[in-house]
């Protein structure tokens, strides 16, 4: 199959999966929703409970899950290509540590008011993500180049540092704050109304577009940086642009939902198994498939316990751990 | 007089301060040449190749491609004139042989575009030339070192270059693949391609190259046809090892390390 037909197949089937998830998931939950009544706009909103649940609670939540899932999957595919390591994921370079640090500081300081309508905690998480990425990039720089190995090491170091800083803030905080911090760090799609959706979507859309444009270079980069350079790729510029775009996409996702692990690992690998490794196919299809994947996972997470909700980050973690081991054991030749 | 196909002028390069690998090296290789660069480990052979290919920048001096400073040529344009075959290639993810070869069309494509029929035809032609067309659908991972090198050579040809640079292309290959690679290079050279090979294998260099450049301590110390250049004193001084030099039936030199006392029969 040619690359173009694989792209079409991937976009059509990924799009169908996402659409199905977006239609079905909002109907699932402890309170049954009547689809027809939810779309009956003749009743006043306050009297139409189906409409309230569908449009204010479930649909935004499913959309946010889809945006976050798509973002993490695209970022994961990018980091795997950039770091030349198929076990990389969006959080490999310390971005989750930085974002979590920002969030716990905001919770501890009791910051409530945000800027331009963005509440303090997600804003602080986003700034923490950007800060950690900038630190990693500058730590890893060596002359004009940013070698992959030092990038990985800098990422690990920054992650360890922020973990310690988070523990310090935890220690200083009171119990109710600690509870909020831990809940945030579990990673969950928690939203009422469309604010978070509107805030996250531009990052996801623009970031994915930028990364899709770079996708041809990602293919060549997998032959090694020197070969890529000899094939006409501006390697350092490509790395900077892709690293920046993937980090912003991840930062926006994480600020809306907390760190949700393994989506960025599972989804690109799944897509690669079905459609092959060509990034011109992998990047856009991962966005769609990641969206469908997290929308379904979150629906499972909010219903599986019967009463109360499981943070979806816990569920993806439980799924992702064994998947990671399976990858390591069966596909190590490609790692 | 036409410009050399590739040229380095007074190039200095170092990976660490005050440890220059190349120390004012100059070399000029004319279009259509088949040149071999030899020299001991650490002499700077691979570094020289990277500088000639424009993937590493000299600290001072310049590398020229058909008379133009390669650092001023847009990378994609340079990649249409010059291809580099590294010592070994690993791919991340299981790209098929056909996909790897098509990546040679990168400098011709635009942004997200997929390769067209013409690109696929060029890739197929290159695969046939190096005898890997039958592997097209297989994963690059699954191939042996020799097969991979033939695939990478096909990828380089897909760039449609005028100059081909190879770094130890046969260093870990068996006899059959060594002969195969050099046979293909000789054919390509006859049809006009400028070929530069960095190699440790003096006998293969003597057999196939028309010109040999000896590199030591970051400079070219001797240049000449294999029969003139590969003489016992020069090879001994170059590598710091005792050698015997014979001639084959066609008068081309054969270099062997001399067996010491108690060594060999």
C-alpha cells in the first residue's frame, strides 16, 4: 500500500473511531440521557435535565478527553522520533514534573484568581511545563547543537529535581491541600462547561499542524542525524521547532488534565503496528486515535466504580505499565 | 578549467579545544575521479568526509562543492548533488527497504507531500542497480549488514548525486559483499559519478580506486595512483607497522602486514 492510501485509510478509520467515541461516550453514565430530549431546544434549559447533563457535563468532558488524548499521542510520536527512542513519551523530558510543580505551588499558595479568565492552577501548571522544557533544552545544549543523549539526561535530571521540589511543597502543605495536589497529579478529565475545551483546542490543533508539516523530516531523522543532514534536513532547526511544538501541546494538555501517562506511548505504537512507521501518516492518525482512546478510557474510568470516579490517569497507568513491559520484551530490536 | 567536484581548503577541525583532528588539510577531487582516502585510526578520515559532505563545519578553511562553499549552499540543494553513505545505518522503527530507499528523494520533495510515480521509479531503478529490489517489502531491521549497506547505497543513488562519499563502506562485510559494493561503485564511476571512499582496506583501495590520498595527523601527506603510492616505506611510516608490498598479475599493489619473529609460518 502506498503512503498516500495508508494516510487516507488512517484518517478515515481514525476519524470514524473518534466520531463514534464522541457520539457514544456522552450517552454513557449513571444517569441515562435521552438523545432526542437533549437536542430538544424548545424546553427552557433549567427544565431540560438531559440537555444539562449532555451539554454541560458529558459532552465537554468527552471533548476535553479527546483533545488531551490526541495531544499526548501526537506529542508521544514526536518525542519518539526526536529522541530516537520508541519508549519515549511526552513526559520523558521532565515536562510532567515541571507542570506538577507549578500546580502544587499554586494549590499551596491558595491562588485562586488567574489571568485572562484562566484559573491559577492550570496556568501555573502550564508555566511549570514551559519552564521545565526551557531548562532541559538549555542544559542539554552543547555549542550550536542539542545532542539527544544529553537531552534525555537533562530531562531525567530535571524530573528528579521537580519530584523533590513537589515533595517539599507537599510536606509544607496542610492535609486538604495535599489531597488536592495528589488528586491533580493522578491526572483526570474533570470539567464543567467548555472553558477548558476552548483553552486547549488551539494548542492541540496548531501544534499538530506544525508537527504534521515536519513529519517527512522525522522519517529521515530515524536514519540518524548525520544522514538526515546529508539528505537536506536542517536537523537542529527541525528539532527545535518540533520539540517546542510538542512541548506546548503537552503543556496545554497537562494543564487541563494533570499528567495522564502512557497515552503518548500506547497510541503511536498501536498506529504504527497497523499503518507502519511513516510519520506523515502516524502524526495525524495518532491525533484521531489518541482522541478516541482517551475519550473511551475516561468514560470507563468515570463509570467503572459504580459510585465515584476513578481518575483516568490511574486507568491509563494500569494499562500502560504492562504494555510498556510487553514492548520492551517483544520489540526491543526496534528500540 | 572546471572546478573540482569537491575540495577542502586549509580546513581545521576539532572535537575538543586544542586537539585538532584536521590541521590545515587541503584536498581537491576532480569530477569523475574514484578516490580512496587511507590513513591510520584517528587520522581524521571520517571527519574529513563529514566536512566534505557539509554535515560538519570546519573551524576555519572551507569545503567546496563544484567551487561553491558548501555551507552557503541550501542543504536540500547540496543533497541533490552529493550523497553520503555512513559506515553503518540503523533505523528506528521498522521502515521497509522501499521506504528507506525512497527517503533518498527527500531533497526533491516538498513539505508533507508523498513521493510520486517518478520518485518510485527512480527508487526502483536504484534498488535494481544494487540488487535489493527483491527486499523492497521487507523490514530494514531484518537484513544483514551487507544487505543493509546495499540498501543504503540504493538510497544514496536515489538522491541522483554527482558526488558519492562513502565511509568505510565494506568494513564489516564479507568478501562477496565487499566485491559487490566495489563492482557497483566502479560501474557508477564509469558512468560519470565522482566517488570518494574512506577505507582501511588498502588492497580493495588499490584494486578499485584510481587515486589514493594518504591522511596522517590531520593532513594529506601523499597523493597518487595506487601503484605509486602504496610502497613499503610510505605504508610503514603511515601506519607505524612493518608491511610487505607485492604486486598482483596486473601490477596493482597488495599490502600485507609482515609476520614478526615467531609469528606465522
